[in-house]
C-alpha cells in the first residue's frame, strides 16, 4: 500500500524504522503524535570508586607500598645536596673539597641549586623503593608462614621422579639469615660507592 501524501501516512501511522517498513492502522482518535515522550528514561550512573579505593588503601600491602615510596622520597630529598656536591666534584666542576663546592653552589644558584635535578631522581627512586619494600615484606610474610607451617608438620619435601629431597628447618633458617646478611651488605656497599 503506497501513500501519496504525508497526511495519509500520519492517518494510518506508517513509519520508517531503518530497513523495516511498517503500517499501523489506528482510529482517528488514537492517532500517534510526534511529541509523545517515552515512559522510559535512560540514566547513566558512574560507579562510586571512593569506597573501593579506601578499602584498597587500608590493606597491608598498600601501606607497605606507600611506606617504601615515602622512605625513598625522604631519603632522596635529604641526600640530594650531598649527591649534587659529589657529582660536581666527580665531574671536576668547581672546588675540590666538599665545603668549597657547597658554598659555590649556594653562591651561584642559591639553596635551590643543591636540589637541582632532584625531580628526575624522585621519578626513578619513589617507584623503585615502593616496589622493593612491598616485595620484601610480601616475601618475608610468605616465608614466615611457610616456616610456621613446616614447624607444625614435618620438613618440606621436594620429589622429582625417584629423587626425594628433604629440607630441614634449621638449614632454611640459616639460608634466610644468609640472604638477609647479603642484602644488608649489598645496601652498605651501594651507600659506600655513592660517597
């Protein structure tokens, strides 16, 4: 059925719905109006992430991560003047002694000169220290829980085919002590190399 005029389309309620054409025949009293509002309302609500973020920040892991980041930032901020002086002395710029370089930097650049380039160091140190401390604490907790489990049961065993390896708890403690001593020595050596 073809409609010649717009009034005929309106009278019979014919409409175009994309690729689908349809005709609705209504009595004249029930004609469709163009300004009829839909009884449905579409609302979009953004989820509130504040509660989830607060819950995450209250976890032990987030606290350890944040502690590592703050420790790295504080260490770098406090030691930045000494690193600036050391760098100047290594490169051979200015005075050959610490106090002379210190005074020279303050005279030329002011107090801010002692912290020159510290922002880039912060971008490097803060995430590194956060990851380092967070990982250390996580591994320490895992090792402690494994140690407690092993002390309640028997020693840990590893079996690969016909070979069975038993690890004694005292040997594990000695290994853990050696790892901690090695970590301390590495940090001490790194600090000594900076000066």
